[in-house]
């Protein structure tokens, strides 16, 4: 089985297999699945279809990464990577762009004037060695099999296959040469996997594949019903990331950062356990060391660290939002406690304003988006602000009503629950 899978992957890369043959093979996996061992074989073959990064032996055990299945307002990576570097780990984070209602880490980072995400392999390795981390896009030399396979899956509606999702995600992380990995698998109405059972199945498959390749892997199951944090939109999420890096971020963002990074510090032996690691990360967000690492990355990748020099990261001081932007504030019409905020409704409204892509060729307006001013659990009076929308032109008819209807208000006090449902491994 392993030889036949390797032969097929080689044929995908060198072009000796036609699109029709590859599609037939992908459809067979989509319809019939793969067992655990075959999924590991496929993931290894995809990793080995291109370059696999190598690191100096004296710190190769400190090279780690994380992956999130995506959501609304998910800017965890932008905070987690510099915090890990501040605590002594090395993070060669290769990220993607947003599509549909989910945001992409690269799009957020490109809100920063001059910021480069297209580093070469040599530049990536040099930066990781010098400052501890880099945040870049996928290069042509890493997992070339995945690019062709994903393109064919996309046009043949065979994306939603657990073995194919597993091999695609884990092969790219394995090609980074990491020793430990944490997977943030989200479920809920604004997640790729809407049901917890689906998320658990994907979690188990990815963890089995990564652990089977010698990568110490843990999974954090987290909910994606409400937006994560307060900011939705690329530049706005950079501002919120900076606030969190300075110890002033929303609780749900900080919790995910500290827990996921704490797991990686424990897996690498820097911390004795996740709790100790989470405390180390929390301290890095409050003593300035994580923010300093972030500024080092901005400077190394073409941005200007002085753009972030203000004591308080106000929107105007960062220069991320243009003077030509319009803003519209939406107010509550009910008294009570915020019970729910529909992340999908918020995301689709921002998408309509231009914050994301409906197709890969679409351009992105980095400045537009929303700041949510009333969070789940907050008590509100009639006329209190719910959300501020940043936009270019007059809002489309009905958009304000759609956003307002995303907020549910209860007459009874609402308890705020953790976004983390379970930690596996």
C-alpha cells in the first residue's frame, strides 16, 4: 500500500498522471476513505514530495507550530508565534489566505505597510534562527503534491474528506521540520466542521497522522459560534493582536493563546506542564517580551516597527485605517444580557464589505470590518452600542439589520463559558 501511494504522489508531482487519473483516485478516497496507516503513508509521501526543512541539531527539538481550522476573528497565530519565541521556542509558521467567511493570517499581516510574506526558504530559516519565528506563505518547494491535489479537489467537490484534509494539513506542517504541533480544531455554525462529532473525527485523524510521523501532537477542540475577540477584519485584527501582545486583549483570545502555547512549551520540555507553560506565555504578554518579538518580525519582514510605537495601539496611530473610511455604529434595541452573537452573520456582512474573498482571485480591502462592542455576557440598556462597522461606501440596504439581528439578548443573566471544549493528547 505504501509503495502504491508513493507512486501515485510521485505521479501527481512529475505530471506523469493525468488530471483524470488523479481525480479518480481522489474520488475513491472521498467515497471510501483510508485506514489510519494508509493516511499516514499518504501524509508522509506528500511531505516528501518537496523539500523538508532541516534545523541545527542543538535546537531542532525546539521547532514547533500550530494550526487552526479557521473561523471568524481568529488571530491567535499572530499572537502565539511571537509569545512562543519570547519563551525560547522556534516557530517557522507557514500560513494561508482567507477564503469565504474565514479570515487568513497572511491577509491580516499584509495590512502592515511593506510587510512581506513571500520569504524564500533560506530567508525563513535565517529569520527563525535569529529572532525565533517567521510568518510566511507556502513556498513552491514545500509539499508540491498538495497544491495540485487541492486544486483538483476544489473543482471536483472532494474537499470534505477527512483523510484528504488530514494529509493536506499535516504534510505541510511536517515539511517545516517541527518536533511538536498543536491543532486548534473548531466546530460550530461558523466553523468548517459544524458538528462536534465531525471535529472530533478530524482531530483524531490529524493527531494520529502527525504522531505517526514522530511529531508530538495535541488537539484543542474549541467552539466557533461567536466571533473570537472583538475585531473582525484584517487591519482591525492586527490592532487587536497588538493589544493582546501588550496584555490588553480579550479574555477568549488570551485563553486560547496561553493554553495552546502552554501545550507546546510542555511538549518541548521548556515547561513541566501545560499550566506552567500557559503562565510563561501570560507573562510574556504582560512584560513586553512577546510584543518585542512581534516588532522584530515586522522589521525583519519589511514593515516599520515605529508604526507600533504608541503606548496604546489606537487605530489612527497604527495607520492601518484610511481617513476615507466611513463608520456606522449599531445600537441595541433591547435591554438585558447579550446571550449570543452569530459569527456567521457578522462574517458574511464583513465579506460583503470586501474584507475577504469569495474566490481565490478576489482582492481584499484590508481596512474594512467590524469592532464588536458588546460581548456575550455583557449587560446592555436600550441604545447601548453593539458594533461599529468600518466601510468604504454607504452600507448596502439591509446590512445594518442583518448585523443587528446577529445579537440575541436575554432577560436573564448569561454566564460566559470557555471557548475550549476539550484538550486531547
